[in-house]
C-alpha cells in the first residue's frame, strides 16, 4: 500500500514533538561534546546546492508516467543554471564545502549507462571548487525507488535490480573521481520511513564496493525517517574513520515549511509562523492539521531550549560514539519566512551544533523560482546573500 509522504512526515513529526517531552532538559555545559569527536576536516561549514541537478522540477506534481523522463528544457537548465561565478560566490561566503545534490535519473540514462554530458558538468563543478579550495559532497538526492518527497512505495530496498543499479552508480562515481580526495560521497538523501535494517544492508554493501576501490574515500551515510536525529540510533556503525554519519533538522516543520505548497499541512494551515515564539500558534497548527488533542504539553515556548531537546538524540550519538564523525548535512527555512525569524532559527541550530562539536551544511544556496519549497539563501537575480547577518550565522560567526 502506498504511503502519503506528507501524512507520514506529519505523523512522524508529531510523534517526535510528543517524544521530545520525555527527554529532560540538560545543562548546556553538561551536553557539550565539543572536543569529543574527530574533526570533519574541510567539511565543517558548508552550503548545499539544490535546484540544479535535483529539485529542478518537483516530481510530486507530475503524473507517474512522466516522472522519469527528462525534457530538452531540463538539459538546457542543467547546462546553464550553476556556473563558475556561483562557485566563486559560495567561496566568498567563507564556508569550507558545497553539498551538491543530484538525481539518479539525471546521471543514469539507463541501467549501467551514464550521461557523459552530466558527468562533464559535475567535473567542471568539482574543478571550479578545487580552484577556490572548496571541498565537495556529492549527494544522491533522489534514487530510483526512494524519492523523499513523493507518494510511492520504497521499492529500492526490496528490488535487487534497483539495488544493483544503486551500487553500480556509486562504483561509477568512484572510478570517475578516484583522484579527487576532496570529494565525499553521500550515499542517499533522506531515506524514508522504512525498516532500518534493509537500509543498513544496502548501505553496507555500497560502502564495501567503494572500499574495494578506495580505502580512504569519505563516505556519508544517514538514517531513516528522512534523516531524523531520532533514528540515528538505528544506523549500523563501521570500524572505519572515513565513514561519516549524518542527520537533517527541520523542526518545527510548521515553522520551517510555513505556507509551503508542496506539503498539505503548511498549505492547509496557511499561517505565518514566528521563531522564537509562544507555543500557542504551534499547538493550534497541530490541532487544526493533525487533530491533535494535547499537542506540546508542558511547553511554553518554541525556542532554543525546546530545540535543544529535539536535537538531544544527535548529541547523545556524539557522546556515545566519540570516535565517529556526525554531520548535520541539511537544515534551513523556507524562503518566504520573515528574514528575522530565519536568522533566529538558523542561529540557534548552528549554535547548538557548534556547542556539541557537530559540523554542518545549510540548505540551500539557490532554489528555482518555480520550486514550491524555496529555501534559497541568495536572491534570484544577483545571487547575493539575503543579509549580512545571515552570512555571519552560516559561517558560525554570529552567536
């Protein structure tokens, strides 16, 4: 039976909100693990790129028989959307790395056949980053059989043919970029709400295949339930210092995705949300959208201390595994959120990450104007950062 992405995400988010209440608040001094984990050198601050080779159009508004097809317009977009000037712009932000999302159908023309014109674009991008001492994370954003934002069965984890293609794709990337140690591979973005052991098995198989070719490639692996911090505990761990673990953070969802048009909840509620804030607007969202009877019990404000509780599973992971690297690979707020509130939220997330020794990568540099989930950090025309304060926050200089 097919699951609705929004319904699952909303239900999961609500359970997270309720579950967070069982986590007792900790003293900031006690929760800090700043020196506990090894450094993710060269990847400690970053910005993601969507809207180019992923999220160039949203599959959830297309008929199923049109989702895997690429048009002439798509290829024209790939050829022109991100250029060397964008790389130079990102380098000027003072971050260390760029997380480049790409979709399997963009790179893979058919099973085992890859588009040289797309690889050439990625080659150019990596070379442009190298010139400016930016490291690169290549992130498989949407794999065939696991699309994070559309209603479908997660066929990838039950289909041997799709799994073979998944592994072969990463082997192709390793062979292509064998001489690029500044490039890290992120196996898959936001695995959905599935059996974590099935994902662990595929991730392990892929890691082994890459390791046969390269023993030191930085490989990033995330957890299920859209890379929730709550499911980090389900990740299989490796005796390998070059495997990095990752999670994403977009809570409260009703704030970060407010008035978004791709998820039914924020669209249905259609209200501007503030951060930090009295809890009542957030309670009202849960009542109105999810028919929740007692949302956010014993909570007075949605603020940094509330966020600290929601991020506690990530902090616990750092404490429990001091020899592992944990990376906050994606977080952000929708573009039309009031800039002051975007800055407040980003400041608190980054402050908490730094407090616990967690490197991070903000989402995202630029979204296409027709994207229903616009998380851009720059304007459309000049591609300038939306505010000097926002830039300082992303660099980690504003606390």
